[in-house]
């Protein structure tokens, strides 16, 4: 490997992926210019007496939905769920959508069953909100109101800035529902600054970790609460760019079976936050270490995990709910560096297209 | 390997696991003796004007909850969700539980955060229903009403008969809510007979497949709709008894990234049902084949998947919603046979205890 370069070369595989990772602070700031649109969507949800939020998306969008469950639960204390798209779209089941707000998540705005779900939910009386990077997409047209991701075009197949901006949209929606919009938008602005500051050193640290993992075929990625979304998204990056069979697990689910698969050659990436989920994540990390597993400690409370062979900590934002905006980035950078070490092109993984039209 | 024996030897590793797989038809019939208790719980949910079902559990219980989402959606057309336990138990978030029924799922009835969630939900006004194999457990005591799994003691660490009986409880609850209780209970009785008939030949077929997978370290297991629960449960069996990094994916989510990890040495187990999800599962299987992946076709519509190197079909029950009661069994038997081929003890995987007290 050549020494790590922080300026991407335009000819190298993974250049676009790395460039978009670095664009994330700017993308977050661009999104904040649309805060009024988000506040209006929140107002609409209050006026319609919404009692249940149904989040729908696939891939990175569905991972962001895992964060949404906590954002809506922790800020306005509303119940949110990742809904079963198949039930509505494929099984054609008419559910009572009164009192529901549907948030359709799709970077491209073209994911067929998400568009179809939103159209059906709207016809059944739900408030429908599209969150997409393409404000003139089918999804934006199908929904009653649309929130732009404002991430500018994302060209690498693996999502980065659109994922982080989707988290930010959900946090802002939840914040405005709770009357805490300014606190959340200020937190996002500060998180963007924190991210810009640490990106160069994080890139170096992640690149330095790539070589020992060059022959790793499997990994668990562990998070809980707000960081379960991060575990899912990092696992997906490793799957799609590095061909690692990386499986996301909650700290507790690790103990309910999967821990038996671990050994020293089966690494575990754990994401720790300094909140009520820290103790379960520490226990899960200790359980993995007891099986001999090689541990990577990440997240804002990475230092609280004992026995880690590698650490990729990130600074803590405020409110702490925003930590997934930062904690996913070491995973993105590690995926970029590992793909490079393996001779894979993170910009265009074999077998994938940027817009997924699979049913 | 010695020739396959259908009578387990008491001294061999995996004997208990195999014996409990074979007990499943009887366990299903035993459960049917408790149909009145289940019908009463359904009646209670109607009387309380329940609008949302919140399912909580870990491991196999959480996998069964994935089935519950479809059972309640397809039969009474009620919205059901796998709720975020962490939000309530760890983050201490008081959610509005009015109009909610909570179904707490735990074989042992001792999973700490499930017990805690149910206690809090009950205090917050939810109708609480425990589904457990131990009718005098903490979970049964914490809930307003309890439904026994009636599976008799399960001694192997990896769940089998308690998983299938949990599916049956959820199907019966959904059936009674929809006024279709007798249809579902007759279907379960017939499914138990179908299962008893095919178990010997399924065991031979699964055992014959073990050797080629003896060195496989990773696998995707694909299902959609009612069979996503089956994909999750088979992946968990392979993780805990065979140490395979097996990841469950919906047919659609495969296309949203993970397909890029596939190659001829990365097998895919696909579960097909003859319903509206067949076409997406066929497309996912074709996508996996296009990447060269070795395909195992399973489920009641296994014959509809082209290009499979191995097939483990099961008979179709009626109503078709019950197919997961049968389609999980080839995965259980394959896990047993593969563990044996690898010299692992499926009865007591290293690092696991039967009752998981992890937070």
C-alpha cells in the first residue's frame, strides 16, 4: 500500500466513495437550509393528530429508519416503527392508516415498493412524507409533502452522505415535534464541524487498520439503542464494498445465540455510546472477548470498552441522540480503506447499481 | 460419517437437539389443547379496543415476532410491530400505551428486559400477554394473562419446538381475532401430521447435504413476507450450532447491497412460498445465481426456484400463512447434520446457556 493520501486521486478505485465521505459535513450544513420545510412537515403531523409513525425504506434508508424509531421515541415520545412493506404492497392487505404518518425513505426516490407503499398509505388516509435526494422523483410526487436530503448527487453506489442526511432529517423532524427544533439544528451544525475536524485523522486511523483485516471474511457489528442503526449501516458498507459477511446485532441479541460462532479470527466491531446502553454494550464486548474475538471499539464511548485491539473513537455531539451522525464515519472510512487493500472498487461494487429497482 | 440414523443415540452430541426437532408435531398437538386460553386472550384484546400490537422478544422469540407481524396483518388486518425494548427499558422513555396490546415472548419466561418491558407496559395501560414455556415464570407473573407454549421442557440450547409453538400461538391469536380460529387450529393439526410424515425423509435429505458445507463459513438466508421469520430462524440455528456467519435478508434487501458479497463459495439458502412474494424471491435467487452463488432451494415452493444445487422442499399447509411451521424444519435438520459433520455439539454450543440473562 502507498502512504495514505487525504486528497483523492481521480483515477483510483474508491475515489468517489472517499470524496463523498468527506463531503458529509457540507451536506449536513446544506440540509439545515431546509429546516423550515421539515418544521412544516412536523406541524402537519401535529395537526393531523398522528399517533403512529410508519417508516419505510430499504438498505441504508431502512438502517436510518432504525435511528428514526429512537429519535421519535426519545424526543416527542411518539411510537415509530419500521413497517412491513410486503404486507401492504405484495400481500395487498388494507390496514387502517388513520392516525398514521408514513415517512418514505429513498435516496433516489425510485425504489418501487417504497413508492407503491406511500401511494397506498396516502389513499388509505395516512399523512405521507417523502424523504429523498431527488425532489422531482416518483416518491416525492407520491407523497403529500417532500423533504429534500440536499446532499447533492451521490455517485458512489454505497450510500454515505445521503445516509447521514437522512439521520439528520429524522432528528430534525423529531426535534420539531418535541418543540426542540433549534437545539437539534444547532447540534447538527456543531456535529458537522466536529466531523470536519476529525475526518483527516479518522481516515489515517481507519487506513492503518485495513491490512490486518485483508483476509477477514466475517464480522459482527454490535450496537444498541440509537447506535443499532450505525451497526446496521457499517455492516452494510462492509458487505457491499468489501464482501465481508458482516452481521449487525444488538448487544443483547449477540448473547441469544450468535456469540457461539465467535473465535479469535471472527472479529467484532462494537459501537459504544455514553448512555443507558453502555453497560449492555460493555457486557457484549466482554462476552465477545471471552470467546477470544478480536475487538474493534468505536463510537463516542469507545474508550469505555476494555480489551479492544483497535479503537476508532469519535467526538460526542450534543444532544447525544446525534451521535450516529458521527459514529458511522469510521465504518465508512474503514470500508473504503479495506476495499482498497483488497483491490476492490468501493465506487462500483460488482453486481450493484446505484438505483435499485428490485421488487 | 456413519449412515444416518433416525433413532437418536443418547450418547452422541446433538442427540437432544435432534430429538426435540422430532418432537415438534407432538408439541403442536399439545398446544391445541390450550386453544381456549388463546381465544380468551384474543377476546380481551377486542374488548380493550386494541389498535396496535407490540411484540417483544430476543433471539428465536424475536424471529417468531417477525411472523406475528404478518399473522396479525393478514388475518385480522391489525398493525403489529416488533417494538424497541431499549427505548422503554434502558432509555426509560414513557410511551403512550393506550390502545396497545403487548405480547412478551420468552421460552424461559426469564429474559430480563422482556419481563421489565412487560411490567412497564402494563403499568402504562397496555393489555399484556405473556407467551412462555414456563407458566409460573416471572414473565407469566408480570403479564395480565399468560399463554403456555406447552412444548414440554426444551433441553437443547438452540430452540426448536418452542419456536414452532410460538408461531402457532401467534397464528391462533390472529385467527381468533379474525373469527377464523377453527380454520387455523385445524390447519395446525394437519401441519403437525404433515410434519410427522416428512420428518424421516427430510432428515435424510438434510444429512446428505452436510458434507459439502463442512468448510462453509458464511451464508445468506433469504425469505420475504411470512417466510422472513424462517430466514431469521434458520440463520440463527446455523450461527449458534454450526458457527456459520449466516445472515438473514429479505429478498429485496439482498439487492440493496449484500448481493455484491456473493461468489460461488458464498451459498444462499432461499425459502419460497407460493404467494405474492414468490416473484421477488425468484428474482433474488436469480440475482444470487448470476453472481455464481450456490443456491439451496427450500420452502413450500422450492421447486419454483431455478438453478438450485440443493433442494429441501416441504409440503404446503392450509391456510398458507402456516407454512413457516414447516419450512423452518429443513434448516433445523441441516444445522443438526452440519454440526455433526463439523464435530460440534448442537446440544450445548460453546459460550451459550439455555436461559439467557444478558441485558
